[in-house]
């Protein structure tokens, strides 16, 4: 038995202006969707939105044109915004001598930078966060020399040539930093990088060459390896063994530092997959914060886009939501329980979401934040931002010059596909009937329908 619950005020869909609002489609957030399934989902969503007769759907190829030249800014704002905000706050706390609070805030910034590294591919903010963590450890009421040394080692490993300003930090900080630098230099590292196929390799945000690659100028510690090929991407977080914290760099009697120890060799193999924007946060609240920041940045920078469509899966729930960039508002989401892959369910559920847009173009009801879906689980959106040239191929979508002048007609499909579509269509049809019945009033509307072995509740909150 399938039950439908619709809450709140429901308004009949008004006729919109001839200049149809444009809804941008940027893929589906679900890790199980391969390239073919993403292509089907994108094409189906384009057709379903335009079949409503009220909107113009922008394919990923067209979205790529709308953000051309601003991909890096979107990554900076959408993926690193939280990290930078925490870094700024942590530095402010440090300057106010609130070192314990500074350390906690800066460590949170480090976590944010690490999550975004596969796409952001920069260590500048991360280096600064580690530097201020180490300095805060030394400036505490109970200084922790070992914790400071560990923080400085993180900074040194990812940017060994970057100096510490004696004008900004006290002598104890610069002295400890230089001591740890000498210790790490006395224990050099050779890093060997291989990949599944031809790929350009970045290590700690610096382009170093093509795989396979041997780097002989590395320091031991934490490193970030990004590989990019033709429509593929790979990422590896490397942590190599470190010398003891109390290691001593011996001096000869004439004061000259002796040659370093024999280098340690570490190897890392990078698996090449579909592009990703980073790692998804562990908790629903944190995942929602990631998605809110990313889609807000995308909406702010996309020219000629009235709404962004957000589709994804979290905890066996398919969730659909719209963002209006002008008002920075998210619509109330539509949530559909399902199993398997989400492309068909997304296509047949998106008409419900469109009912939440009123005649003025605003939302009948809004949500304070984005739904909780995985940042790392949308290869189409990742391609749009990190490798725009392959976005069209990944999405299987039409280009801006190939738009059909008329609404797309449904294409014949096999019996298995038709049966699956029929079941989903029955679900949507019944729900739309309930919406129409309640359009003139308020209250709670319930409808039931047999749906075979897979049942559940569709929640539409307008």
C-alpha cells in the first residue's frame, strides 16, 4: 500500500510568462549512478521539466556555458567557504589570546580543507591553519611543545619552502618551526606516483608532471595527490612515516650540518574514476552545509539561471529541491522512498516539485537549507566545475545549439522499461490528482493506492 501525505496550503499552478523561467540541471547525487545512468537521468529530467510547459530546462552542457570562466570561483566559494571562514575566525581568536578556542576552530578548518582537496587542489589555507595551530599550542597557558611540532610538520611537508614571518609570530614560534624543518630535511622522502592510465599529477597543489612519476625533493609527512586524465580524476591522501619529535640534527665540530640520512621511498597508486568534488561529510547536518554552500555559489555565478535543481539520495530517500539564486532560498523538498538507482524516480517525481513555484516565481514554502546528500556523489556536477570539456559527454546531454524547437516527444522503449515507467507514472499521477483536489483549500490530504511490492510514503510539504 502506498500512502501520500501532503501538508500545508496548495495553490493551483498559474500560467507563467512567455519568457519561461530556466531550471538548471546538474546531475544526480547518488554514488551508484554510472555515466549511462546519469545520462538517462539528465535527459529524462530535461524532458519532464519542459513537458510541464512552464519552464525551460538547461542541460549540463548549457550550464557549462552559463558558468564558463567562473568554475574556479565557484569551487573557491562553494567548497572552501566554510574552511576559510573557520580559518579567519581561528586567527582572530589567536590574536585575542583565546588559544584553546583558536585550536578547536582551526582544526575544524583543517578538516574542511581536507574534504575539499580533490577538487580545490590547493594547500595555501591548509598551511596557514597548521601554522596557527602550532603557534597557538606554544602560546597556551600550558604550552604543548610536541603538539606544536606536529602541527609545524604538517605545514612543512606540504609547503617546505614557505617561510614564517618573524614580524607576525614570536621568536619561540619561528625557532620551533626552523628546528622541525631541519629535522625533516635530514630525513628526505622519495615519492613514487602511478595511476591507472595517462594522467597529470599534482602534489600538494603543485603540478609535477605525468604519471608514472618519481619525486625526489619531498619531505616526510602528509601529502595530497590529485591526478587528472581525460574525463577522469584520481585522489590519494598520503601519510608517510615521520622521524621522532625529539630527533636531533647533529653538527660536525666545524658547525656544518652533515649530509641527510638515506631517503625513504614511498609509493602511491591513484585509481582513476569519474570526477568528484571532494569527500562527503560524515553527518547529515554537515552534508547539508556542504551542499548549501556549493549550490549557493553555483547559483550566484551562473548567468541566466532562475532555479537550480538539486536531486540526490540520502538514507534510502530520494530528495528533490530547487534553489532560487535571486532570493538565496531553497524550496521545501519532495522526499520519495525508493530502492535501487534513482534516475527513473527522479524523472517521474520532478513534476511534484514544480508545483511548489507560485505565479511570482517564488516558492510556496521554503527550507532554510539544502537537503542532505553526498557532495562526492555527482560526477556530472564535478565535471562541470573541474573538467568542463567532458561535462557534455558525462551527462549525455545536448549542446546549446542543438535544442529542439518543440517539446521532446517520448520515445518508444522496451516492455521492461515501459512497465517500470508505468508504475512510477501511476504514483505521480495519483499524487498530482491529490494536489489538484486540494488546490483551492488548506489542510491535510491523504490518498492510497496499491503499488505492488515496493511501497512507501511520498511527502510533499508546500
